[in-house]
């Protein structure tokens, strides 16, 4: 079992920045692929950015060039640096850690609210 906890959300003005953190409870976090998802009210949850255990990254078109995902395996933490925030980035952001070990193992955090508003 891996427990993941998100932090770093808050209220920020348009054009501002936030850094979200996804901390895992176990050191084996390094073998997990990790994704940041978001869900706005009335919308489906969508993938924002992901990083594999090997460090490869991919981003949703809507955040390319503004968001950066990274990981620090020594700290069992994945970060999402969000710059040039827009009101449409407002959502609850969730972290998901996943790996396949005979069966698919997938763990979600409780989410952290990001609100972009003036």
C-alpha cells in the first residue's frame, strides 16, 4: 500500500505561480509512474502532466510551456510547478501513483484545491 498526499494548493491571481507536491509514504515510490490530474466543478477528471519512473514526461496541450512536472525520488515526492496560471486552471488537483506488478496498482491522493482568481 502506498499513501500519497498532495499539498501546495491555494488562491493565486492570474499570471501567478504555485508549486504542488505529491508525497508518498514509501521509498519504493521511485518505481511508480505518477500523474497529476485535475477536476473542475461539473467537469471530468483530466490528466494534466505525468512522469514515468524513468523520468519521461508528458503534458496536456492546455498546460504545455506553463507547467513542469518533476520528481525527487530521494524524498519520494513529485512536484508540479505551475506558472502563468489562468482562471481556467482552477480545479481540484489530484496525484496518482501507478505501477504494474502482475496486477495494476493505483493510488490516489485526496486532492488539493487550486483557485486562480483576481
